């Protein structure tokens, strides 16, 4: 069975944040609020979830995606990490 997904990323001028929508061919969809926390890191907070996701530019041509889940008052546990590189 083949599946696909599409995403929409937009600036919300009123709230001064980025909004993100993820649509899957199954009919499922997710939403997130996003913001750049520094020049190299985009953080997404997924609605209806405790997950936080970051995209961090490490060096030219390399981006690290991390999905994190809160484990205590002390912080988050990385539950997924993907490294994107450009050839």
C-alpha cells in the first residue's frame, strides 16, 4: 500500500509565530506551532501531543532533526534523530 503526505508552513502575522500542518493520505493530520529559537534552530511544538521537534543546522549541508518527549522536570528524551546531508 502506497501512502503520501503533504505539509504547509505559514507565518501567522497576528500571533507572530509560524504554523505548520501535516496532512497524510490516510486522512490523518497534525498541527504545530513553530519558531526559530536562534539563527540555526527551528522548534516545532506539536498540538495534541507532548512532542517537541527541532531542526538544527549543524554545518553547511547538514541538518539534524530531533523529536523529543518530556520525561521529567529535568528535560526531554530524544526518541528520534535523523541527520540530513547534502551530497
